[in-house]
């Protein structure tokens, strides 16, 4: 009887192997949780400790998107529906429709937090979404075995470290979560949570950077499935239509302005119709551009070197070949990366051959498929490592590659490196200014106090520093960095700097063939250079048409460089402003009127109305949209 009871008790106990399996699973989860939290703590801590003393990306962030988003909230016009409502602070009054939709998380955060903290909170949320989305995607659709748990977590941490341009929200970081939702629906396993992800993604991303390209990729998957199965996946089609429809509703001003511009229903003509960028038909330079995109994706995507991932892919393909196994999905994703890089490199030829199909097609950069590259590289990395773990010594090789890839990504992460250096007092290795030093609010408060007039009663321009700095500090500018404004305004502004443009073929092409940076250029400083206080920059032979500047309402030049021939330009030095905490030494010049000065205009018809977009390869080496 005792033996019978013992036998029954043994039956009630779980098998020893099941108990061991549960224990291993629990251990893996604990290890991943500890490593992920430690990584996030180390990554976010410098920004949380420094706040406004942190370093944030400057190009296409602090000089552009960040400030325009902030001004929408500061002026109370973030949620204004009328696209013709002027934003007087920028370029003599731009229409509301030239700026992003107010229904955007990076913009809405300005209602809750001060500017620097709005950036930091968005930064933390975007990177966290990147980790969680990648982990969900890998575990559900790519690395589904129990033994792949830690591998999926490690690759997700690598993706977490990618230096996203978080000013664009989750445009890149949110792609894995978006793919997770769409693949669930494609497999017939979707639920309301997946549709919620599809609804929220447009609220946290930039339409012109991702919607056409993600939509195209999803459409190709739908078409391939249809051909292979001879059955249309209606749920997947509905999800794609829903995705695009949400963008259209949120960015209705952009859609309306594009249709109005192309159909001639609006009175303005965009400066974008004069763009002349894709005219380099050199095979050698296009090949170099292709390999540059392959080995270092464009910086707006979150640039990093995928060489460790390439090593993993090459090793996995060799292993599959030796075992006479088809790579399948790994092949497809690797080919997709190659095609995207080829399209990026040879876009000039593609535009030349097919650009005639659409009117004003030069306004659109179709090479932005590269925004999909970080996601694709992490997927091929994960699939390759999965194959490598199957062989002897493969596990050790796998973890070495993961560690190297993480270090390489961090090496490309300028925001983190600079902020960490500032935190430990190693600022001599940080040439670019922190947030507080860049915007120099103390100096601009002194300038405002010195001028002693309401800021809206006059206009300023900047030399040797970005117009966004004046705008952030509440000044009303004639210059600015916009992706769409009226051609008439560009032509009027050009009169001010025409002699400087004539001195430099580069600047002339930079402004005439692109012109998003509508700045007071000096041929001695260059197109996208600044004049830091420590450089003691002096402009010796500046030639501006200050009569035209004054005619447009400009009364002050806020210059980071001393203008040696200011008198010959009709400029009078008022005062110098400098602080040890500022990155700038500012010279305030007054534009001496030669004729009675007109009242500064803030007529919104002067600047066109089309929603602002963002691009990864603009101007000669800069962002273009």
C-alpha cells in the first residue's frame, strides 16, 4: 500500500525535465531583465542627471525641428486647424500649414515639460519602444525557440542603442512594433492591440520619412502573398488602408497643400520647385554612395556601422551553403538591404528615368527607403546568429559578435558619448555645445533688455549661428530653416545675400538649388558652419544688401562673428555680449536705415502653405525634405 501511494505521488509531480525547463526559462528572464534594466539605467542616467546641460543633436534637430515644434506650443497654435494662420516668429510669418501636425507626441510633450526635459522624456520613451518592439517582433515571428530568448533580448538591446533622431519620434525605433502588429494581422492572429499600434504609430512618427516607404513594403508583401496563395489577405489589406488613412487624417494640411500646389488652387508657389539636387550622373560617385549607405546608413536613420552584422550574415550563408539548406527569409532580407542601398546610391538615375511621370517630382525624395535599414539590419543579424548557434563554438562566436556590434553602435552615438563626457567633466572632447550653451538664454535675455522694444515690433537675422537660436529665445526672424516656403520669399531674401552667393559656387548651388536653409550666408564662414566664441571668427569682406534687409523689416543682425567692414554694409555695432557659459560671443549690429523703414510684414501669403517634412539626404550633404 505504501508503494502504491508513492507511485501515485510521483505521478502528481511534474516530470524532472519539465521542472528543469521551467527553471531555465525563469533564469533567462531574470538575466535579460537585469541586463536590460542595467543598460537602460546607464544609458539614460547622464541625460537625467544633466538635464539642459546634456548634448542633443544639433543638425536637423536643435537648428530646425525641435524649435519649430516648440514654437507651435509656445504660440498656442499647435492644434490650430486653419493652415493659413501665421506663425509670426519665423521668416516674417509662415503659415501654420508649413509646420507639423500638432497631434504628435514630440510636440504634445512641450505642454507638459520644459523644452530640454520634453526632449529627454521623448528620447527615453523612443529608445524604450525600440527595445520592447524589437523583442516582441523577434520572439513572436523570428526567434521563437526557448533557447533563443536571450539572443532575442541581446539583439533588442543592440537596437535600443541605435542613435535614433528622436526629434522624429518613433519613425525608426517604432518600426519593429509596427511590423509586429502587421505580421500578427497577416497571420490571422491580430487583435485590437495590433490595430491600436497601427493607430498610434502615425502620432509618433514623421509621415514623409516613413509612410510612403513602409506602405510600399507592406503593399509588396500583400502582393507576393496574393500571387503565392492566389487569395487576397483582406485583413492585411484593411490594416494597410487603415495605416495610410490615419496618416492622411493627421496630416490633412500636408495633403491639402500638396494637392493645392500641384493643382494650382493656392496662390503661392513653393520654393521646392526650384530644387536641383539629383543631377550627379557619375557612376563612380553613385557606387561610392551605394557603399556608403551599406556600411554606414544615413545619419537621420540612426547611423551605425553594421560590419559585425555583415560578418554574421556571411558566416551564416556559408554555413547554410555547406549544409545545402536554403536561407529563405535571411536571403530575402539581405537582398532587400542591397536593393535599398542601390536605390539610395543611384537615385539620380532613377529620378532622371522616371521623374517625368509625376509633376514637380523633384520635390520628393524617393530614396528614403534607407529609413528601413536599421530594422532590416537587426533582423538579418538575429537570423544569422540563430544559425551560428547551431554549430560548435558558434555560441561563443555569437556573443562576441553581439558585444562588438553593441560597442560599434555606441561609438556612433554622438548624443550619448558627448553627454557622458560632460557628466564626467571631460568636456575638452566635446566641441559642440550642450543644449543650454547652444541656446544661450542668458545672452539673449541681455540682448532683449538692451534693445528695449517689444520683440514683435522688429525683425532680426543671424550670421554665423542658426536662426533657430533667436527663434527659441522669442525673437522674430526673417531667416530660418524650413522645408517649404514661398518661392517669392526666397527670391526677395536672395537679394540680401546675392553678392555673397556670387563669391562661392558652393553657396550659390546650396541656396539656389536647394534653399531650405534661408540664411544670411558669408562666403568666408561657409554654408553650414558656425562661429564659436573660442574661434574668434572675423568676417573681413561681407557684402550684404542692407537696404533690402531693411525693406523686409530687418533691423538687427545677431552675429557670432565680428564684421570688420560693418560700416560699409550699413551696419552699426551696438554691443558685444558674452558669457563664460555660452558657446557664442555675440555682436549685435543695427541696420542703419537709408530710407524710411517700412512696417515689418507678417503676411502669411508671403511664405506659402505646405506641411513640413523631413529627409535624410538633403541639400549638398544636408537634409532636404
